[in-house]
C-alpha cells in the first residue's frame, strides 16, 4: 500500500527518533508516492487543441482541459488514456503518440465538442450527437442558434440518451442549404429524451421537398419529446412513424409533451402517432398549419394505435383540429384512444374520428370563427365541427361550440354505428340548408345539443338522415319535439324517435296532399301531426289499404279521414307494432 506524504515525511523527532541517519525517509517510499500522484493526477491544459501539441509523461493517465477553445468557455473536460489507438472522431492524440478519450460521466456539455464555443456548428453537432448516441448519458446543449448544413439522422440502435437544450427559443437548431425527408430523423432506438430546444426547418427559405418532417421518430419504445418547438417545416412537425407494423408490432410509451408546432401556413400536420401502445400527446400547442387542401390535422392518432391519450392541447388556425384514425387504414385503425380537454380555434375540420372503435374526443372549446379560407372556395361547403366515418361506439363531446357558419355540416356520419355526439353549449346557431347529414348506413347514433343561443332551427326530416330506415336520435334543447316534414308519395318516415311533433308540408307545395302511411317508429311511440301552413291542407287517410313494406296505415277515430286545414289542427297517433297501425289517441 502506498504511504501518504504525511507518513513518508513524518516528524521523527516528535516520535523520539533521531531525524538523521538510517531513519531518514526511504527513497522507495518517495518513489511509490510520486508514481501514485503522477498516475492519478491530471495533466492540465488550456484547451482541446493543446492535447495534440503536448507530450504527456508516461504513467500519467488523465488530461484535464480548461475549455474547448479558451479557458472557461464551458468546453472543459476530463480525458483518460486509452490502451489502444483511438477510432472515434472525438478521441484525441497527444504529441507523444498516446490516445485519449472523454471520461465516462452521466452528463456532458455540448461545448466539449465545440458547439457554440469556436467549432463549426455542423461538425461540432455531429461529433456531439455521435458521441451521446453511442456512449449514452445526457448531452447538455447551450443557448444559441446553431446552423446545420446536414440533416441529422440516427439509423441504428443507439445507447439510451438524453439531448437537453436550454429551452424553447433559447437553444435553436436552424436548417441551411437543402433538406431531405426529415430534419432530425431517429430510427430503431429506444429509451431516449429530446427536450428544451427549437428546430427551425427553414422551409420558406430553402429547397425542402414534400414529405419533409421536422422531427421524425421510427421504430422504438419509451421515447419522450418534451418542450420542443418545431417551426417552418413541410409535412409533419413531430411524427412517430412505423410502417413495419406486422414485423415489429406496437411500440410502447411514445410521449410528446408541452411541445409547439408552427407550420407557417404551409398546410401541414402537427403531431402524429402511428403504431403505438399508450402513446401520449399532452399540453402541446399547434398553430398556423394552413386551412386549404386535404385535411391536415394538428393532433392525430393516425393508424394502429391502442390505448392512446391526448389531452390539454391548444390548436389554432389549422385545416384540421383533432383526429383519431385514417381512411388509409381499414377499421379498426385505432382502438381505445381518447382525447380530452382540447381547445380548437379557427379549424375548418375541427374534430374527426374515422376507421376506429371505442374512441372518444372531448373538446372544451371549438371556436370555428374565421375557419373558412377566402382563398379556397370549397371551404364554404366543406366545413365540419364533427365528422365520423367507419366507426363503432365512439363518443364526441364539445363543451362550447361557437363561430360555426351556415351551409356547412355539423355532423357527417357516412357510416357510424352506436356513436354519441353531445354539444353542451352552442352559440350563434346557424340557419342552415343542411345542418346534419347522416349516411344511409348510420344507425343507433345519438346527437344532442343541450343548450344553444341564436336562430331557432327549422330543419327538414331529410336533414336528420339521408334516405335510410336506420334509427338515429337527434335532440335539440327545447326544440326537440318539432320537425318540418314533407310528404312524399302519401307517406312520411320517422327516423328520429326524439321528435314528437311533425309539421307536415305537402309534396311540391301542392294546395292539398294525403298522408296515408308512416314508416319507422317504435312500439308505443306517440307523435303529434299538424300542418306547416294555413294555405296548404293535409288529409289524414283512415286505414289505407296494402301499405308498402315497412309502412303502417293510420287508424283514425270514427273511421273517417281527417283534414289538417290550419296550423291549429293537431292529431295525436300512437304506433302499435302488434296491429302495425298508427292509432289516433
């Protein structure tokens, strides 16, 4: 065991032993002590460049630099002697031929590699990123704006790592020259974090082709993107994308938290997840994605996601708001994915669920004011607050809906089964030509507006659902009992069991018309029949013969026809499925 200096040079006289002669300190002890110091002490240098110009004595195992370019610039590091020649770009050789590597630690400053303290941004970043993805640990990136002439890509499995900047809009990576399919692209890696920085893709200033993402993540588990801002990009801001679903299965725990996407009105997507299990998108801000062209969504579980959660996101000025599912993938594209407490403002397609089962969206505020884009004429006929297609057992709830314009759809359900749409409060209710559109295959759906402020609805029967015998329910606050219905071929069809009063209008606005049969209805259902105008009479025909399939005749008191000549005439009838008649009560 090596003696300490205090022992080697102890005060012999204090111990009662003469301080001269054979009791002087032994040279062997002094040599052992000096060798120990040399091997464990660091050779101190001013900067990294000084390593190559210094000859380090044999037996010394450490070099400590005071900085990367100058002392105290933040790039100082401890280097350890290697037993074999170095093979990595961050390893250094001293003038005596020895090789040195950065000592293992939990956290590394990006300044060690020259980023922001004298090195070329692209070279320094590639050194730092290559180091941290191979070695693992945390890379701390300083404040500053760093221009990268090359897009950064990790194409093979990396060690668990963290890349952490000084904050959004504080640590900024800016793309230069041309770009490829992704500014930052990380493939086949797991257990990593990217946080507290900004990626400026410079789409508006440089040649970036279609399909270029800001941050693209592919095939990996347990990945967190936190407080990252992406701006001026093409296609998608932050995307988890895995097309090899059959081979790799679902990927667990992909989290995008407190991030920001600003697409610079370029008709892009915001945050998109594919093929995840327990994916999470929370407290993100997505703005300025443009409102023209095909739907581009701010927050989307696109395909093959299970048990995903999205909540607390802020969405503004986007073609599409919140989406679950994609028509590109057959149902069920997503299962048990849920979005809640979202705020959607200025979106043309606010909320959408397609090709998915057992999913929900709950938006606190849907403000569609200025959603239409004057530069896109189709916007006036193609606006949706809610759109459902190829879905089963899904629920959409809106706390406050406002700014919705007329001549647009509020709910379109080409194929939806067993779904619910509930709007708690609706301001500025429009007088629409087609307020609600349900496809022929939609059935068992419930649409309810609990409270509204604005123009009272006057909607036709065929606005509730296109030609179909399927049963769906529409409830409109205090006006659920009335609906204007036009007679067609002496019959009407009851498709909404919540409506109890039918204001009948004659076919082609004729002066008089017969109502002989009623299609639809449930056993024991009671409806009240009246006319729409004093100028047009409706004759209720008693017990019409040979009713068409799916229709039932009226069975009136006194076995005589009844004429509804004014809006004050009302007849109540109840459906008996046993008798297959609507019987006056």
